[in-house]
């Protein structure tokens, strides 16, 4: 059968990386850098910019013992403004393309959510990557790139079917994250795992999936589990996976900003 395509994309809720980074200027997560509101001062260094903070420079000189006489500025007294703005991130999608996700309505909903998140990543100047898992293995379908067009094309042609090698998917995502951390330590990642949480690929699938989830959790990466389960009978396995990962759990119906109920608040950065 031909791959199921996505429907028209929509505006998504904003997903952010926890804490404060020092990445390149962007529009997603909180970061200190050269732009944004001034929140303090510090000696010159990585991530502080070069805007002189005159008051704090004079204060540093005044606090330094000088044995009387006029106030003299020394290079070590120099303070520059620390500004808080927003940074670009790496958004890595780890997508379940197994048979349990292959129902036409469900796959359309899931692909539409991912496409919408990809377009949001483009607007926020993020890099994106795509890992998929189905059958017996996981595959890095798209190494991290700024080409959202390519990511959308790979998503559109993504087939679905077979067993669910959840452990392999999570471990492949971890491998990509470790490699990217070595390549560019300043760019913080956001891992988006799209699955119904079932693990059926190979012997001991559930136990291996739990072990892989513990490994990913140990990386300290902000993770969101987009729950692809739908219908009246739900097992809640994706929510269990999210707890294991230390991740936020987001039903696919709540990826849309408009789809959020009034009681559902944005997750704190």
C-alpha cells in the first residue's frame, strides 16, 4: 500500500528545552547571549556578548582594594552585559512506523502533527533530524539538518508496518544525540518520541525498551513523548514510557495550539 500522507499542518504548541542555554540566536528555548533583555553582568567570556556594562565595571573597580588615591580601571574590572533571549535547538524526531501505528486515520494524524512541528522548527530556526523504527530495526532517515523541506519529504514517504522495535529506536536516537553533542556542544537538543508505547520487536522487547529508556533518560536531554494511541480502548503505554524517560507526555490531539483545553498550560521552559 502507498504511504499515508499528512493533512494540512496547523500551529503547534511551543515545545522548549528545560533550563537556560548558550546556543545560537533563535526562537525556541531560553538562553543567554548577545540579544534580549539585560539580566545582569559578568566578566567577558563565551555567551556574554561584548556590550559594556559601565555601572558594574565601575563597581568592580571600586570594590577592589586600591590603597587610596583615584579610582583606576583595570582589565580585570571589565564587565559586559548578560542578556537573556532565545536560542535555536536541535529537534530530533524518533518516530514509530510500526504496524500498531499504521491505521490510516492514526498515521494521518501522527504525520500531520510531525509536519506541523517541522514547520514550527523552521520558523524557530532549529535543526531537525528524523529517526524511524519498524520491523526489526531503527534507521536514521535524516541526519540533523536545517533543510525542513527534505525532512517533510522523508516524512511523506515514510511507510508503516511490522513489529515495534522500540528499544532500537530509542538507542538510535541516543546515538545521534551523543554524536551531535560532540559535534556542537552549544546546541541543546529536544527529543520528540512519537509512539503508542508498544514494544514488540524481538525477544524481551518490553524489558529492552525499558533499558533503552533508562539510557536515554541518563543523557539528561529534554524529551517529549507524543502519544499516537487513539480510540476508546487505550493501554496508556506511551504515558508509562514518558515516565520512564522523565519526559513530558503529550497526546497527539494536543500538539495543536488550538487543540489545548483552557486547563492545559504551556510547559515551563
